[in-house]
C-alpha cells in the first residue's frame, strides 16, 4: 500500500494505492495520525479509493478508527471514487452509517 496525503484547508485527503489489509493497516493508521497531530486545524478526512484493490476487516477497522478521531474534532469522514466491490463491502460492514460516499473529490469538498 502506498498512501498519498494532501491538505486543503481543514480537509485531509488520502489516496490509497493498493491493498488495505492486516499488513498495511498499521502504516495507514500511523501516517493519517501523524498528519492529524501536525495540524490541529485538520477537521475532515476524505478517502480516495480510486487505486484501492482490496480491503479486509483490518482495513475496515482502521478506517473506523480514523472516523472516531475525526468526529472528536467535529469533522466528517467521506469517501470518493469507490469501486462497486468496495461499496458493497462498506454497506455490508455498516461503514456507510458513519461515512458518506461521493462520486468525486470536488463534490465531497463542496459538501463539507
């Protein structure tokens, strides 16, 4: 997994390349948390799944953990460019109860 992070105002955008699973979830968590600690004004997290091929239960858990961190800051967790197989996974896992999916990054930024 490779994680591309970008800031825009109070929004942290994270593009996930590859798989988010047991072996890569700790790195994902650590990189997101490091960014959030460096900038206390970051309030929202947008996850871009364009290049994400697979997510397992560890990946779902680490996403849920970032949701808790973001909501403590009064922010929102959003996802963009989610492939159909991941949309189904998010629906079955209940993750869509805490995360909103948008068709594009621009639309997600406009809704925050």
